[in-house]
C-alpha cells in the first residue's frame, strides 16, 4: 500500500496536460558540454584570430667551398699538355721528308709489287691489306692539318675510303691508317 501512495503522490506533482521540457546538451564557450532542460543559451562566438602567415623556409646555406686539390690539378694540367717529342738525331730521311714523297714512294712500290718497300712507308702497327689497293691512284689530299695529311679515295660503290699520313717524332711522314 505504501508503494501505491508514493506513485499517486508523484503523479499529483506533474501538472496535467503539460509535457516536461526535453533535456538538451549545450556546449559552453569554454568547450564544456552541459545538459539542461530548455533551450541552450545563445552565445555569440568570437571570430577566431587569424592564423599567422607561415614564415618562408630559410634559404639553404651554400656548401662550404673546398680547397682545390693541387695534386689533381697538376696531374690534369700535365695530361692536357701534348707529349714532348724527342729531338731527331738529324734531318728526316729524304725519302719520307714530305707526305707527297711518302705517298709517291708507296704507290710506286705497290704498282711494282715490292711489298717490302711499301711496308717501309707504313707507320709501326699498320699492315698492308691483301686486297683493296686497286683504287689508290684516285686518292686526293683533303685538308692537311699540322702533322696529319688525310687522303680521300673515292669509291665506285659511292663510299669513300680515307688514308692518313702522319709525321713521326723523327720528322718522317708515314702512312698511319690505310
């Protein structure tokens, strides 16, 4: 019976026809959440302060300058210099004193079939080809420069061959490429 009286007393405190106001979660200006009956208080939000502009990154520091390697510089300078030629013991062999003389002697030896004489006109390491010497009469000088004298040999097939004479350390001209 006691329970019934309590329920009746609780029902008597609620006014008839009115509903209770709902519980609302309100966020305060400080960011705290509060639960209350009725509407949340109107809070005028302050505008957020402007974000500061980011500072530009610092300029990269230049790399420290190294001292040049003097040994390396000396080596590079030495390599860049043309090699010194040994002094010839006397004047060059008159048979090979000019590129024209060397070339004429070579052609004469090839036409006569004297391979030993033709080999004298060649620089060390150059060998006489076994064939392909037929068109050598058509060889013409093409832009001599210093110690080099190129000859252009036109071919009947349309592609030219090149022959190179060079002056050796002794001043004699020899055929370096055939």
